[in-house]
């Protein structure tokens, strides 16, 4: 195992991976960083944990859309998937709004 120093949304992380998999891990980090920064920069979601959840939902939807022709997103366009994610975001906003006053 080797360790890589990476940055996601400006935060440093030390990640371990097998030798020879550094490129794939760096590509994954870059992709995640891009998604999370885009969500943060849109300004609609605050808090790194919420940004991470929305990025994970978006990436999961992309994966499921490409993984199986008969999967849960197979009949949906990417725009429809994004609409569903936006709806999930609205639900998360309502559910977490009381927490924001605690901090």
C-alpha cells in the first residue's frame, strides 16, 4: 500500500491505495472535487456534509444510469435524474433547516 496526499474542496486528505492504482484514485478524487465544488459554487447548499451527500447522490445516479439498461434510472434522461436529485435536495433542506440554527 502507498499513501497519496490529495485535496478535496481545499481540504487535505491522506489516502491509501495499492501500488499501480494511483492514477485511478487521483482521477476519482478529481471527479469528486469537481462535483463537490460545483455544488458549493452554486450556493444553494451549505455545509460540507450536505455537499458531500448531494455529490454522492449525483454520482450514484450517474453510475446507476450507466450500469444497467433495466436499472431504476434506465427509463430516465440525465435531466430527469437531475430533477429528482434537486427534489431530494429540497427535502434535505427542509429536514436539516432546524439543525442550522443549532450551529
